[in-house]
């Protein structure tokens, strides 16, 4: 590295030579030194990148050094061909994604496109490869279970073997549950059914016996007065099986209200998802277990919920997903489009 300076008399410039190791050149020259250094060490032979790591890291470095003037839209993918073994023919009509997809499929044994589909951009509208994942994952951290069957003209892909689940958005419906009858619930149900008849019979006996039977009426009134508690015991109990359904709605509701709409009463069965989305929040209980908590306890999330109430069309909205299979509530954020 050459550095120019003036001599002490202020007239004759002198040049000093600074020698730096090759491994430190990336740190001194580029902002993405960590990734660029991996490429240098890979081609020097000091470390070996897998084909998947080489493709992703090289494309990210090329993307950061993008030139404003390009001959084709897929120039970065064509430049990346020099690092790979199979090189498909250049197509001037390809977009950037289509050129990269054809290059990936031609050299594909690592299912790069399938891994990219599983990434969640941290910023809406971020680049499909160079953006940071919301969970901090890299393509080589993912093991996809689907397969890209085709590449469409509008930079979209057709997936094969991808499982999906339908979400009911219009209303809550009753779900089927299975509970075993315990002795406690059996006694509570019996008292609820027969408490009124028993009270009538005892009242008639007291009318026949006289005032000496008033104490018996007080005993008969106990099941009647305790009927609210007996009702919760009768309809409560552990749920051994639930219908697996997904309910969704825009906005936020507290967990007790949601459970009351679905089951008709609140028994504390539903819980918040600990890591269901980027807006989920969790903490450790007294046993050191990770449990979900209300996301609106966080001031940042609460402000997002309040801002989304009056946000314009096309802006970010808050949506809540209820999973009756795992009995948790998940929160997602996405755009809502109206045709």
C-alpha cells in the first residue's frame, strides 16, 4: 500500500510503502470483509467452502459490487458461472432471478432454490438472496422437504411436495374435543342434574314435617349455590384430542377472549406461542422452561398493533393465527391486498 506525504521542507513529496498480509487485504479494502475473505481463502486452499456456500457467498459479494450499467439483467449470474462447473447458455430475456434459477438447477445437488424459499426477509421488499433472514439463518442451515418443479415468467416458482394448511378467516367455529369422564366430573354433573329435583323433594318434606326440617333445606341449597363452580368442573377436564384447525383474524385480541369465542368459556388452556413469529415474545418460568407471553407486553409490539389499526391499504397489518391443535396463538405481520 502506497501512502503519499510531504517532506519537511514542504516541497518534495515522498512515498512510503506499507506491506500488508494478503489475508488482511479484504478487511482493509471491503466492507463485506468476512465473506470476501472466505472466498480468498477458498481459492488459496487454506479453507474449503462447499458448493452451496461458494455459490451463495460469491453471489452476495457480486451483488454488493453491482455496476449501474448492465448488459443483461442476469449479468451477476453469468459472472457467477465462472466459479461453477456447469454453465447454461446465456439467455438475454432472463431476469436476474430466472438466470440465477437456471444456473442453480443446472448445478443443483444442494437444492439452493428450495432453501431460498424457506428464508424470511428481515426487511419487506429485500433482495431474494442477499437480504438478512429474520431468524438469522443461512441457506445451508435449512433442510428443505419440498422441490422446485418449475420457474415461471414472473419470477415465481412452482413447488412440488409442499404441504399447506387452510386458515379460516371469516369466523370462529366450534371444534370437536375428546375428554375422559373422571369421578370428579361425574359427581359434578350428577349434582347439577339432580340438585333442583332434590331441593323440591326436600322442600315438600319440610312442609310436611314442619319447621324442624329447615336445616335439611340448607344442605340442599349447597349444590344450587355452587352450581357455577360445578359447571366449570363438569365442562372442564383435560382435552385428550382436539380438531386441528387454524383460525385467523386481523388485529389483536387477548387470549381469554379468543378461548371464550372458541370453547364458550375460558379455562386457561390456550397459551401464547413462544417463537411462532418475529413478534412472539417469551420468558423463562420458575422451572427454567421457555414459555410464551403476550407480545403486547413489549412496548414496540404494542405500538405496532396500535399503528396497524388505522394504517392505509397496502401497509403492514397485524394478523393473529390461532392453532387449536397445539392450543397456541401465533402472530404474523404481512401486507393485505384487496382486488
